[in-house]
C-alpha cells in the first residue's frame, strides 16, 4: 500500500494515517513529526526548520525531499507507506514521482481529507501538546482531565507556535496557494479520492475503509 494523504492542517489526515498504519502494519511517514523530532534534538535541520514552522510557512523543498528519500529507503517502508504531509508543493510531487521511479514503486492512491476553514481554525487553535511525551489534547474536543497537565505523564501542556489562530490562518493560506493544486495533479492521474473530514473520526475511518476495499488497495 502506497498512499498520499492530502488535506489542510487540522483536517485529521495524521489521525487517519496512524489508524491505517496500525490496521495494515505499514509506516506512517509524517514530515511534521520528523521535523519536530529534529527540532527537539536541536539538530541543524531542526534549527533551520524552526524559523519557517513558527511563522506557519513551508520548510524548503530540498530539506523535506531529503528527509523523505532517506525514510522511504528504510527497510520497514519496503512493503508500503502512508505519506502524511508530503508532498506539499508541485516540486515535491515531482520529486516523489522521481524517487518512487528510482526504487521501482508507484503511488496507488491519494486521499484528500476536506474540512471547512473555520472548523480547521477551531480545531488547531484549541490543540495542546505535552512537552514531555508529545501527547495531543484539545481544550474543547479532547481536554486533559488534569487541566494544564498531561493525562499520561503529568507533563506541561502548551500551545505550539504554529497552532496560534493568526499562524493557523497563514498556514491555511499557504496550503491553498501551494498544496491544494496537487490534488488536481492526482485527479488527472486517476488516483484521487475525496473524504468529508468534518465528521467524526470513526465516520471518516469507515469511509476510508470503503474506499480501500472498493479499489482493492492492499498491503
């Protein structure tokens, strides 16, 4: 299974990718997680990426493409992968085509998870993340029972800089300008399927399962 999950920040594609990863036993390849890990470790890549992420802008293509290439060449990605947050630009989509050709694979499906903008702002600006274990909560939809502390490890919950309302709106503008056109690229290739991501996690998961079954997409 080789799938790209598209959708604006906060659309829920990361959640669905994690569920699919568990169901099918293939890795979720999240550029956001990879970049935040580099940031937490204080690597040169992390420091460079922080300037872009804090402003809600995209990290340069060459940096992202290098990360993805290394990840897809790891042994656990040989059976398949779920790309979450990549590609985000036409250049990245072209680089992905080249990379897959180099390793003798092709893309099977692109899922576009669609959510209205105001719902996305509400989702993202209410998100809180644990500084210690990285667990994610939401002040309205999934609050911690311990208030400002993590339910799992008692770590401090905080709002990421790229989840502040003003930054969220900028992230959405960037998405619509640079990433949304990629959906048209995959539509022309006959790979695109759209999902209504404004519903519950289980409803979206159910529809996704129907799509995979109808297309006979298997691990």
